[in-house]
């Protein structure tokens, strides 16, 4: 029986980052992982492979639509789907082997197999039981479905199956207009698939700033995605090669069907805690199946912590990473902290969509007085040169103090641009602080400065 200071269950972004931080702080650490490779959902069947396909399909789009105007003449590339999947798998391999290297470098033991907690202070992996002073549950999440839908990962798929389809489908129905559905819907639209998105609510991307959401839907429609909103899916009938989706429109209860080659069920994710033995241990769970923790990521059972998708909060890899580092610091006797008010969200379509902090709707609900600074990428020289002038930057600032309360970007490299606002918010900066910071020209980031200027006397280039 091996004995450790910390055993982390799960090697996704939360788990592996937690394990590395524990090792850096001098704790003898092991990490339990049942997959053949480290990295969890994110690196194996989530964030990383989907970004590879988004990048590849965007290059195809550029070749088909913009190369000729730049003087790049010739036939547009044809798609070798098998090779594209091979490229995606290579990217996965580079990332997962990178974590294996980091484990070796930090002297972290990889306990291969699926873990359970027979009692506090013990973790069972296979037939072996290991002792640990502290256990961190970082077991992540799994795709959730709807009643009346049976997933087979061939014709009716989650994001996992959508990353491994045998061929590019002619028609795809995406159930759910959230991040996963829109990213993968974008991939297949660019590859020539007819994509129809069916969403229960009357808007796409629930929780997003409404103005950004409306503009985003218009841009996606222009790219070829079609949307059926306010539709409650009743069920999916699948054969070996086809599927039929039945839905009811909420406004009039009328029933409709759509035939498709592939149905992607992208209706969110739920915590993956099966087999850990949490109910026998008496670990408190919420009604939504999340592990309940205090503000130091401790469960009600001494010595057991939980982070990431398994607990409350946005199911984001970087949120899990922050919690992993903070929990490690708490275990080591330090003061780990996560600022939940400054956690960015990104959708990696083209254009990208990114946000941090409050939306206008939230500020109105809170009765806060605020100013809005907006700037369109149409006024940004770099964006125009790069066929990327769709979208805008929107900054929300306190009307009295000018402190930045939130930012919403739809446009080129939005996922990178949002971070200067994150840093500004972390330091409690005013919009004027951002406006008075010199930004290099010509860059996309100038649009962020212009939006900050728009919170005051007004932008220069608009």
C-alpha cells in the first residue's frame, strides 16, 4: 500500500493542474486516471480536438472565400476527412504526452485505473488501496441527454462522437444552441454539411449578453447555419444510417420532424461522480448532482476536497484549473483564492465570442447605473485587412466610479482580447485606465481601447 500526502482523482485540467501545484508545494502526490491517456475530456474528446477541427475548417473557409481577393489563385483545397481526423489525433497526442512528461518532471505517480474512495483517507484503484492525507475529487463531467434520446455515437452523437464521424454528413441536426453545439455546428457547416440547430429557448447561447447573442445568431445564419428556436425536442428515432428528430414549437404546440444523417445532442453536461462511492461516504451532494463544498473546496467529509465540473459553477477548464491550484495551496497551508467574478468565457467559432463579468441584463436586474462603451471592428484597420471586420467590443463600466463591470467581444481573436479586460478587472481598473494605456497599431486590441474610450468622451475612429 502506497501512502501519499495528496491523491487527485481525475487528470483533466482541474486534476492535473492540482497535482502539479501540490508537487510544486512539496507534497507527495499521485493522480488517478482510468483513460489510456492523461488530460481528461478537455484534451482527449473536448476543447483541444474541437479547436483543431475549427482551425482546419476555418482555413478551408478562407481558401474558398478570401484567397482569390488577396491574389492567391488556384483551385480550393478538397477535404481529406481521414487526414483531417489524423491531424486532430496528432494534436491530442502532443498535448496528452506533454502532461505525462510534466508528471514525470514533478515526480507525480500516475495510478492507472478508475478510482473509488472506500473510506476517508483511502483511494482504491483496481485491487490496490492507497492511503492519502488529502483526496481531491476532480472527476469532471459527462454529456447529458434528453428523455427519448438514445445516444449510439454513430448516428445520434454527443460531442465525443461528433469528433470521430466516419464521414462528413450531408445533413446534421444539432440539439442545443450552446457553446458545444455552435462550435461543432460551425465545423460541419464549413465542411459542406447542412446544419440545423434546434433550441428550447427563444435565444441562442443562454446567459450571454443579449445584444451579442442577437448579432452572433445573425452572423452564424449568414454562414449557413439555420435555427429553430423555442422548440422542445420530443424524441429521436435512429436507424443505422439516418435519424428523425421530432419537436414541438412552444408557441403553438405544433409538432414537426426533421430528417438527418447525424444528430448531435449538445444539451449540456453533468458531473461525473459514478463509482466514487460518495453516497456511502456521506458526501453532501446538491439536487443537480454536484458535490457541495465550502469556500476552500472542502466537502463535509474531512480530508476530501472537490473541484471543477464536479462542483457548482461554470463548467470551464480554466475555472477547474484555478480551483485546482487554489485547493492545492489550501492543502499546503496557504491561502488559495479564486475570483469567480473574473472568469472569462469563450466560444471558438469565427468570429470568436468572449465575455467576462456582468451582462447588461444582469446590471439592469441589480439596479446598477452603468455606461456602455462600444466599438465596431469595422473601424479597426487590421480587422478590415484580414476579412475579420464583423463584430464589436462592448465594455460596461460603473456610471459613478468608471470601474469596469464587464466586457463582451464578438470578433477576431476575441478569446485572446478579453484577457486585457480580465487583468484590468482583477486590479479594479476603470475604463479610463484601459483607454489611457497605449495599444500597438495596427492590432485587433485597439478595438478594446476604443471601446474603453467610448465609456468616456468617445472613441477616435468611430
